[in-house]
């Protein structure tokens, strides 16, 4: 799969829609900078393994480069480029003063010990030192990276600089410059966006069913907020399989998380368990989950979950795309033809980077906010972004993704113009 080709396909469609200036198009279709590094790491058994890492700085017209770091065996440069591009669009959609970037290491971190993971993270940070910085490029968590990994990155960077620079990464632990609310931010942001849509479509929460593919930080937190608001979660899954409330039993995501956590962690950093450890429910596989006759389907794992081949089998009315690139362009065309509304990733999952922005602001000011302040500001930004995307969709008579891209491209174009390209 080539996610960057999908990203460019989306960009091309949007550029045509807004009649993007040719010079801007030439600039935005390619990343500004690409860094590829080799990372030799000493394993616990005394052997060395050399991993491959990437950082793509896509565009910084609107502010410093910003975006997460992913640890995954299938991560490659093409994927990181796509993710960096989507970050550029995402930050512009929600109007925060950042450009877009992304990083990754091709590794299955669950096969490493915690010591090996720390050495790998520090080795990557050493290679990134000249490239990142709180005014330049600010990494954050993404798939398989968490606040502990961010703490190691900020610590390594600070040691090399000789003074503390907490603002060099976001998504850190509270003890080391993290922000209240950052951990749940992506899920909560998705919930705020969904509530706006629900208002327009006049959905009744008690009668609205939801299936979620992916029960990591994003899927699990979103499930918790939806469940608390009265929506009916009917199925959830993770990489090891899924569960379904076959007889209509209540599915409480907090209980599922508890069951999952009971198996403990793999060497301190990753959950060993799966949603399948929650034995009260019937089993369902990931592909079948996508075909359930629910109102809302949430891809919250990796890109390309809904592709051209399975899109025809989707029965949901709404797709809330919490995974970056969760729906391919070919699939989206089919879904739109069937009248299915897709709330795009660059809006739906932007809550994470919004609270990353708040964390960075707090780091720069050395003044920390309450959870209420964080969540209130997050809601305001997400509600406004939804409204603006909706208006662009109406203006251009298009779908929500193209509405979001139109909004973002206009903002990026304006920034490039005032700066003199
Ligand atoms: N990795 C998250 C994303 O894809 C968060 C990025 C950030 O906070 O910089 O949006």
C-alpha cells in the first residue's frame, strides 16, 4: 500500500476544487525535507541491530513543523510522507499555528525490552537533534509511542543541549511538562466533532449504534466519551481480534479496558492483553466488524482499513475516521455514492495535535492550565473547525473531506502569499 499516493490523490482533487495557484501546487505536492537515518542499537543479548528511522518535514508555511513519531514494523518512508502531509492539512483545518511533519521507525516495539526501547528512542533523538527543536519541529506520540517515549526524547534532547527543553516534544508525562488532558485529547476531540454532526443530523444518542476498529489510546478514549453520552457501543476490536454485543448487552469501554489491562504490560510499556480478554461478549473479526449494520463506524487503527474492496460491504451511515488515512480515496468514492457520510481524519482526529499545541504553549510560558481550561479551549477549536469545514462543504457542494482540504489549502495559500512564497 502506498499511502502517499492516496494523499496526493486527495490533494489533487482539492486543488482542482479550489483552483489552487500553480506555484503553490508545485510547492505543496512535495515535502520540504526528508531525513532517513540508521539506528544501531545494542540488544540485551549483546548483539547489535540496525533500525531505520525517518522524519519528514512537509511544510512550515503556517508555523513550526509538527507531528508524531510512529513505531511500527510496516512503517516506511512513503507512509511517513503521507502522514506528514496530513498533519500539514490537519493543523490548518483547526487553525493552529503549525506546519506538518511526521516521523517513524520500522520496528515492532513489542518485541523489544524496555531497555532496548529506551536505547532505540535515544539513538533516534540523537540523530534528530539538529533537525527538531521547540521553534522548529516538534514531535509527539503516534501509533505505539506514548508519554514515556516522549519523556526519553525530551530528556535526551535536553541533555545534549545542556538545559531543559520540554517544548521540543509534546505528549509528555505530567511530571515533565505534559499537559492535563493530552492523553484523552484525540478521543475527546473526535467526540466533540461527532456531537456537532449529530446535532445537524438530529441523531438520538440512545438509538445510535457504534462499532470501533482499534482500541488503543484513540479508539478507547472515544468509546468512553460516546458511551458516557449515551451512545450504544456494539463492537470493538484491536489487532488481536474483536468483540460484539450479540445479545444487546451493554458494552462499557472502561470495563473492557480494565479486562485488557489485567494481563499486565509487556516489559512495562505496552498492554499485553486484548479486548478479547473481556469474556462476556461474542467474538468478531476485524473485517466483519467493518460490515456490521451500525449507524456509526469508527476506523481507529491504521491507514487503509476501508479500501476499495471492502467499501461496498460497509452498512454504516456515518464513518468517523479517527485513524489517519483510514479510508482510501477509492473507498470514499464508493461510500459517497451510497450516501455514507465520512468525517475525515484531518478534522476527526485533530484533537490530539490541538492539545499538543496547548502543551507547547504551556511549556513556553512555564505556566500550566487546569483540565477544565484545556477541555474548554479544545471544544471551542473543534466546534469552530467543524462549522468552517461544513461551510466549505456547502460552498463547494462537496463532501466533508474536500471541505476540510479546501479550508486548509486556502489558509496555507494565504500564509505562503503573505510570506512571499
Ligand atoms: N500523532 C497525532 C496525530 O496524528 C498527534 C500529533 C501531535 O500531537 O503532534 O495527529
